[in-house]
C-alpha cells in the first residue's frame, strides 16, 4: 500500500491577517468600554450571598454565587459584589422594613447593580444599588413550605404536637444568705417568668437550727435572660 503525502498550499499555512497587538492597559480600557456599551444601565441579578464581609469604612463586600445542582460540588458561577456605604443604608432600610431582614450568608437575593470592570486590578465587579425584598421573602416562604413538608413526611410535626406543654411553677423557694447575688439572678432567670407566681426566701443561719424566713410575697418576674 502506498501512503499519501499531504501537500500544504500557501493559502493554508498562515492567516491572511495578523492578530491585533494591544497593551494590557489598552485591552483593559476596551473591556471596560465594551461592557459599558453592552450593559449601559443597571440590571437585576439573582443569586445566593456568600462570604459576606463588613468593612470598617461602612462598605460591604460579598460574592453572589449560583450553587451547583449537585450537593458538594463547587458553585456553578460567582461574581464579586461591592455595596458602598451610601447605597448600603438604603438597602438595609429596605430589608428591615420588609420584615426585619438583613443581608447575610446563604440568603437568596435579587439585587440591582451595574457591571464595573476596573483595569488596574483586572477586577470584574457588580456595584450594588438596591435589592428586591419580595424575591427574598418569596424564596424564604418556599423553603419554609419545603421544610414543613419534609418534617410532616417524617412524622416529626405529629410527634411534636403530641408532646404536652409543661405548666410553669407557681411557687418558687430559694434558700440563700442575706445579700446573696442568687436572689436577683434567680428572679431574672426563673422559668416562671411572666407568670403570677409567689416566692419564698429562706435565709439560713450559721447553725443548723437557726433559720429565718420571710413569708410569701407577690413577685413580678422579668423576662429570662438565658444566663444561669
């Protein structure tokens, strides 16, 4: 068998035109101009907040990511976001008035932003201007319903309703020395907080047979602080 030898024609050897030669600075300028022409105004971008960071200047920075469909895999896409101080006050108020929300990691958001390319660092960034709280609330509602259905399927909601609610104590006894810090602490942290309960304060003497007591008196409880 005789092999064939390919013959390279002059037309196939090199392109007819050489590629454009640019400096790094000029290429950066063209990218910035091109993005500005392609996206002349603000746009809405949806994603999940990741790596949220508060700066001392009052600015905030985070990544807006699109999680992978497969758990445990790297994110499918990511863009850096800058929320400068002036816009942040407006965003924080919008979220707070919508239901006490605040920007935090893992939150699903729809942000209003403009695309910015900064040639000196080669950084492509979204400059955040606003937020749609309705989108976040809607996603939270969807996630809540999903969680409730999962709990119901496992029988956990039914099991939780079967647990009796304990009755708070209506009489509390405290044995401590005069002036002890235990008295105000027990009052603040009592499980009977908010109820119309009575307390007895028994002050023991130095010997086993010496006991002085104050008789029952109404006690107004403060909300528990969680400390013991």
